[in-house]
């Protein structure tokens, strides 16, 4: 049950666990990306293939630092050498293990949050926007208020506005499941048992790119969320989400 001046205990516990998990995933995910700061589309990707996105950081930037390629045979399409000018930084086994472990602290509490939220009516009552929230006038009014920086003061409870309900619903029902499924798709052990995931996302590299894009959207949401918390009353929000009132 939600009190008028705070959040229910199960919501506060879920929020704390999910927040700690996201911070750990950001750190470990960046360390993984630092090893190979390139994203591809399709089934395979490596330094000898054109990247869909190449990030301007890491020891391999720019151009992956290769020696000039030398063909083995004097004919078109011949295989060629590919020697590095720098040692690749591949000490990321700990980051992958940490990332995989932290992911379960996002998935399992997230599933419990959704299950309890549905059974207790929290999602229907406080999160998912209804027809009145999505009415053009209500939606435009909330957008206009945010553009004018007319941020309503904190209530200390889940009295969310239209844009909050929409953004929370997208995070819960779109971004988070997409992150979890694409993360599982990058595991050969999982796709050996569930090969349809590779077909669903178009291969390992496509899944990695979608995974990064969805997680980047989640991090953008976190930044905006924190900024709105600060703008509308940080102390009251913090007290409501930790002590409950």
C-alpha cells in the first residue's frame, strides 16, 4: 500500500537494488566497451571490418593501429597479414563477470517489481498512463510546462505526471526487456539453447549494438530523472524513497 507522503516499502527496496545494479552495469559495461570500442551490425564484427559506430577512445583508436596490410599472393581477394602496432587491452574478464552478475540484480528484482506492481495495482494506478493522461490537451499541457521549466513541487509519493508515466512505462516495458534479451543473446551458451534469439535480433553483433543503444537510452533517462528530482525537491524525494515519509 502507498502512503500519501511516501512510497511503499517494496517500491523503496526495489528502487535501491535497481539503482545499485545500474551503477555497477554502467561501470562494468564501459570497461567492456573500452576493450573494443566499435559496434557492428550483423552476425560478426572485428577490427578488419567496417564498424557501424566507432567511439573515440581506447588504445585502438584511431583506426585500430594496424601495420600496412601485405597480401600473401599476387591476386585479387588474396588473404593478407594484419599485425597490430599496439598490444590489445583484453583484461576484461572481471568486467564481463561483474556485468553478468549485476545484470541478474536488474532482471530478477525488476521482474518481482512488475509482478507485485501488477498484483497490487501499483502499475495501473501510478505508472501506466490512462486515456485521460494521453488526451492531446493533457499531454501538450505537460510538455509545455516542462519546456517552460514549470516543475511541480515534490509530493513525496507516486503522484506522477503524464510525461513521467510515459517515460517510466517505456523504461519498464520496452527498454529494460530489450536490454535483458539482447544481453542474453550475446551469450553463446544461451543462444545454443535458444537459437531463435539470434534470428530475432539479427546476430551477435546486432544484439550488441541494440543492447548498447537501449542501455544508453536508460542512462539518459536516469540523468533526466535525477535532474527532475533535484528540480522538484531533492530532500523530500530522497526522504520519501528511503524512509517512506
